[in-house]
């Protein structure tokens, strides 16, 4: 068979920005702040940072090293490490395949809000029922999802350095500047509450940063740790094939240890700053109750906050949703790439054919997800007790069941079957110093799989 030349990142910076672009997404901006608000503010932050430096670093290192060592897609990489464990690759490709459609559906919601604010309709987005009316609509969610999917697919279509690397180099610095700008602005706002007291952004920042240990017993602490662990998965883009695919495009001479530290730092910094953007603003205009709204924080509470800011709110809202859109696009395209690279390496398809096939499949499944709020509406109680529609079921199965399972299998393979030396040799192949080597070995062999088994048992409602 004719050997096609494999795409490659031109340099470490392009790789770090692309991987950070994948990691920084809706998880950082929409999920992290509401979890932090729910789980005792500063306490969640401390737990999250400790887990990121130990657990997150282990999984990120493992996947990127597998990718660069094998130079294969998620589907085909595991086979090269061990014939018997090649089946992990199927999960590693199925997970992103499942996530793409619903991530694009949510990406479509972000696109809709961005356009609403951009065209001066921010005040309407703040009205009660706006979000519900939009997502239950039969046409608009599908159209916006399609727009979002086309943007991601167009980038993937252009290849690794011409599409992924180039777009990340433009979008990520802009994203960072917008996040920092909005976070600083959020700290400067103030308003007078119902009791006539002035509430400032700094008061909100205190709620976010100072650990609230009221009512936190052993059980609550355990759940905070598990929430933080689940969030890490979501946030770092591990256990969904992406880091294997991106790792496979990294030049052999690049310093992986340094790149991994930078990706982790970028992802955690943006999650932290997302909290600084959102929590003080919501606290100033809606008080402590505004923070307990959970997942609807971004689409329901924030537009109300922008409205309360007065005329400047429409501008802040536009900038905010542009930033979220950039974050979602760089993540959406990485999910697509995980599947596309698997189709290329596993089935010998060209990138063009693979991109078209995956996009069409994502469109069809994505429409089913959108129709989950109207034609195909039903209520399903998930093992964690929450009631959800098709989107929530996809999210639960991929994030809470398949991803922990995939990571447990990867840890066993690396820790016990092929041995951690394979990863350590890959990240130190140019003589790099691997500072957390002993920690890595202990994590991949024992600590990570044990914690993940707990996470999986909780997700399945067995614990
Ligand atoms: N890590 C990205 C984010 O935080 O949004 C991308 C992502 C997360 C994709 C979770 C899919 C997913 F289920």
C-alpha cells in the first residue's frame, strides 16, 4: 500500500497551543465555575490543583507519550504496544465519536448566544424562558450545530500544521487575552443589593477563593474529591483519544516534559480565571443564590448578569461568548481529529474522505441529540439520580463510564503489562529531566487506577 506522509506539528509551541486549545473548552468555562461554587469554593480549588499535578499529569503524560512513541491514531496505537490489549484502541476511538455530536450541539448553543449578543439582542437572551424555547425548537438548534460542526471540520480538513496548528496559534492567544480582560473587569463591578449594601466583585472573589468548610465532613470531602477528579478528565481532554492523536504529530526532538507542564498550566489557569470571570459577576448581581444554579449558570444566569450591567453588558456579553466559541471550536476540532486520524490509520482512508464521513455521521447523530428536546423527548433517570435527555445520556455514558474505564485499562497496560519505562523512555528520549518520575510510576501503577475504580463505581451507583 502507498505510504502516506503523516502530518506533524511544526514546533513545540504549535503543539502546546493545540493541546491546550483542546483542553480549554466548555469544561473550563461552563463546568468548572459551577462545580467550584457548589463544592465550597477554595476547597474545590485546592483539591483540583493537587489532583491536576498528580493525577492529571500522569494521564496526560501517558497519552501524549503513547501517541509520540507509536505515531499512530487512538484506534491503532494500543495495538502497537501490545497485540492482546489492542482493543483499548476501539474505546479510545468510540469515546470521541460519541462526544462529537453532543459537543457540537452545545457548540451550536454557544454560536447562537454569540450571534444574539453580536446583533444587539442580548437583552432577549436574558428573558425567562429564552434558553428553554431555543433548545426545544425544532430547527434552530440543528442549524447552529451544523454551523459549529462545519467550522471545526473545515479546520481539520486543512490538516495538522495548516489547520490545527495554525488556527490554535491565532485563537489561543486571543482567548487568553479575552479571559484575562473579562476577569479583571468582573472584579471591578459593583451593585447595591436589596438590603441597600454595596456588593463588589472582590466580595464575590472571596466567596470563590476562601475555602468554605461549613458542613464539610468526610463524606462531603470525598464527594468533592470525586467531583474534582471527574472534572479533571473532562477538562484535560484525556481518555478521549485526543492526546494520543495530537501526541502522534509531535516531532521526536520536542521536549515533552516541558510541553506537558505548559498544557497543564494553561488548562488550570483558564479554569481558574473562568471562575474569576463568572463567580464575582454572578455574586454581585444575583447574590449567593445565583451561584447555586448549576449547569444553567452560563446560558441562563450570565445573560441576566450582562443585562444588569447596563449598556456595556451587550459588549461584554459579545466578547464573552466569542471567547467561549473559540474555546469550544479548538476542543471540538480536537475531538473530530481523534476520530478522523483513527479512520485514516485504521482504514487507510484519505484525510478528506475521513473528515467527510465523520462529519456526516456527527451531523446525523447530532440532529438526534437536538431532537432529544422535542420530537424524541423522554425523561431518563441517570444512575446519579439526575433526570436527563439524549444529550445527558451521551454525556453520562462517555464521561462517567467509558472514560474512567478506558483510563483504568490504559493504566493497567502501562503500569503492569508493558511497564512504565516505555513512557519514561519516550519523554526523556532527548535527555530531558523527568522530575516527577517516581510519582509517575506510583500513580500509573496503583494510585490512579484505584481512584478511577472508585469514580467508576460511584458513577454506576454501586458505591
Ligand atoms: N477538554 C475540553 C473541555 O473542557 O471542554 C473538551 C471536552 C471535554 C470535550 C469533555 C468533551 C468532553 F466530554
